[in-house]
């Protein structure tokens, strides 16, 4: 895929959604961090339902620690892997208080040192909370990047590096949100909705669907 085609793809995605954002509900970096930790192998809708119960009661490292592990579990038990996630959140809150004065760190290294925080989660927080031009590769972005040829790779890290290198600078800040939303609602895993796709003529996927879903 050449630079002109890649640029036009992002132009069209921007025209469809000029100010994209995460679908997770949050009001500060800490809430976003917790929501993203909870979102692993879970839907944003499910996470939002859980955090709608949790955050009014506890939305700081100190107040979550005050809840304790078992009470925290009671708020997030509708989410997959809630036991492990609750343990990681408790450990993360303790680290935030002991090492970062209760604030969410703004570096990848410090974020990835937190329990339950991997590269993808760190990238989401850096991009969405702190306006860093990072690209967090989840299953949706991995699929879209490989199908369209925007950033081919065999692993999420390969795709991230390709997208970061090849995405024009003017689009890099919002690329993460455009691609994840495109994968979630249009370029779906089982049957992509190519007839209504705004970039279908630019996409290099060879197995496009030809009829409306």
C-alpha cells in the first residue's frame, strides 16, 4: 500500500468521525486505567456497567484499597476473569500510592510495571489520557491493519510498529480510535460489512463481502 492510498484512508475515517474517542466511560486518568484493565477479554458495554457501580463508590487508589479485595470483586463480578483483575487492581492501587503519590504515571515503563497493565493497556492510557500518539493494537486493530494492508504483521507488536511507522503524523493521534471503531462496527471478524465501508475501494482485502449484511 502506497503513502497516497494510506493517507486517503485516514482522511475518510476522519471525515466519518472527526473527533474519535474511547467508548469506555471515565472522567480522569485513574478511572481510564481501571476501565482498560477490566476491558481485557470483555466488552466496553460490560465494563461500563460495572464501573457505573464501582466509580461512584471508589474511583481513587485509596478508596479502592479501602473497599478491599472482596468488596471490589462484588462490583466487577459480571466481568470475565474478575478474580484476577480484582487482585491486579488492588496491587496496582497500592503501587500507585507507594510509588507515584496516587497519580497515574505518564511513561510506558512505569505503566507497564503496574500489575495487570501490558503494552496495549499502557498505549491506551498514554493516548487517551495523556494525548500521546500511541497505537494500542487489540484484536480489532490487528484485523483491520492486516486486511486493509495499512500495517501487516504476525503479532500485535509487529502491527503496532508498522502502523506507528507508516501512519502519517497528522493522523497518528487518532488512528487508534478510528481503527478500533472501524473494526468493531464495520470490518467485523466474521463478515465485514464491505458494502457500507467508506474505504472499501482503497482496502486491499481480497475476500470482500459483495452484498449488504
